[in-house]
């Protein structure tokens, strides 16, 4: 039996490592205006890089990873990574979760009320926060204030990949989906998964939704690759989201964490999951894209 504490600790190392690599990239890009600042910048980069390396080594030593991977089962399309496609951190699959249940409509709403489904990861789920602090709940508040007839469903699952989202889709398709917001791919990227498989999974999600709900509209929430995955992988990953939006005539959010990522005041202690204030900013930006879709 797996020890969930060991897996959670390793997952924490993964997300801290990712945030550190982002911080290193930011420091490297920041020009030193004086000769005094240059040594400080170099020292900061060296410290952060060393700390990230130590976390990676610690993550690699977790014997529970192999057991977790075996119990979760292999995901289709995984392939061996070339030297320029090494994952930013060791692959740390989340514990298996049951299929997403279809939540009943509140007593004050009709069962056929059009639904806005947010299919995503821990970012959508509101990891570390109360449910009403996550950006999908904040979007519901904006919908209510605008007197629009929609019900928001938060289908975010921590640690989920595009393959996991595809596996959960059948349950969600039972709902009267009017808008599907897709926020998937960050965990695929953190594990260095094949870009073609990521694209294929996301296309399958959109195709199956369109087949069951021909009038459904789509919103694609884009992510960006960690810089230490290499230029080729990063460019291919970043290009997936605008290409999908163009193909499926979907509204595009180029980067869901714009102005939130790497800002300490807007992220929790792990450095990657937004605080309540961070979610409020995400909701504000997302609403600018989503509101026209709802009208």
C-alpha cells in the first residue's frame, strides 16, 4: 500500500522546483543596472539553482514513486524522452481519484440550467483554499451578478493530466454543457510528457464534447512550459493552446497565470498554487474572455 504522506512530500518538492526554475529564469533576464548588482544577481541564481537541484535529487530518491506509477496505471502515448525533453522534475503521479461525479443542480435551479464546466488541475480545483475562493466559484458570482442563467461546475482535480481529464469526461458529458473551459497540460509538462499525446488528448476532449453537445462553446486556458525543459519542447508545448483555439473556434486565454505566476504575494508557500488573491486576479482576467462567450 502506498504511503500518501511520502507522495505528497515528493509532490511538494516538484512544485517548489518548478517555481524555483521560473525564479531563476526571471533573475537571469533581469538586467543589472550597476556593477554592484551583478554579483548579487549571480549569487541569487546560483543559490536558487542549487536549491532546485537538491529538491530534484530528493524527489528522485522517493521509492514510492514507482509503486504509485504502477497502481495508477500507465497513460497511453507515453514515450521515451530525448535529452532535450527531460522533465523539469521527476514524474510524481497523483493518487488515483474516482471518476468525477455529476453534482445535482441546487434546489433553486432547474436541472436543465446550462452549465459552464471548468475541466482542469489543482489550479482549477483551488488547491489549498476553500471551494468558494477558487476562480470557478468567483466566476459563478460574476455570472449571478450579471443575471445570466448558467451554473458553474468545478471539475478540477489536483495532479490531473490531459489523459486523466479525458478519462473523467464521460461523467461530465451527462450535464447540459453550454461552455467547456479546458485547463489541462501543466502536469503533462511537469512530467515531460509527449506533446503529440497532449494535443491528441485535448482534441479528444473537445471532439467528444462537441459530439454530445453540438452547441457547446469552448474556452482554452493556455499554460507555458518551464524554461529548463529546453527550447524545442517549450516552443512545441506553448504552441498547442493557440492551435487548438484556432481549430475549434474557441476563446483563448494565452496564459492562465498571467501576472500571478512567480509573484510571491499571490502564491501559496509552495510557490506555484495561487492564493485567494491570486485566484481573484485570475477570475478577473478570465471573465474578460468568458463573458462574451456567455452572451
